[in-house]
């Protein structure tokens, strides 16, 4: 199930995740909503728990189609459907440990080792 929120409204999805963290990062005038699949928040919390309940930083959540194009995202990016988030490896956490934890929680994970983040997707396409 996809949930729709107004951009910058700031709905608390879980104790540690607010929709502001998932808002599109663009400044396009038309961009006024945030899509979030219902499974994203519980999986985010599960990942936090596996890593010792440490804060996690989402570097990219929902993206409008214009922003997705601007950042070089794929045409059918799961970010545009609210089904993917990019999470920065926390300081002090070994990247391989972080990557394995992401893989244990999310059905599809891509590691960007050089940039120290993982693309975490709830859809295994």
C-alpha cells in the first residue's frame, strides 16, 4: 500500500522516522507530495534495531520524476513510487556489516561502497 503525504507536512511514521526525511529533495514548484510504501518505515526500524538502534540518515527517499531525472535516476526508479530509500552507512559502522544488515531486511539492496550508502528497496524487481 502506498501512502500519500504533503511535502514538508512532517508526519511521524514510527518513533524514528518522519516523512520529512523521505521528502523529495528538489525545489521544483510542482513537487508538493511524498509517496511512501507502508513497508518502508517498519523495515527502516528493523534495520536500526539490527545495527544497535543507532540513528540512520536517509540521503534519498521519494523523488518526483523531475528530480529523479535531474539526479540521473533510472526511468522506473522505485524512489518515484515511494518504495526505495538510500541510507548512509553510519559513522563507526563497518560498511560490510551495514550492507549485510540492509540485505537481511530489504528484499533488494545495492551497495554504493565508494559513496558509503545502500539503496534499499522493498520490491525485488
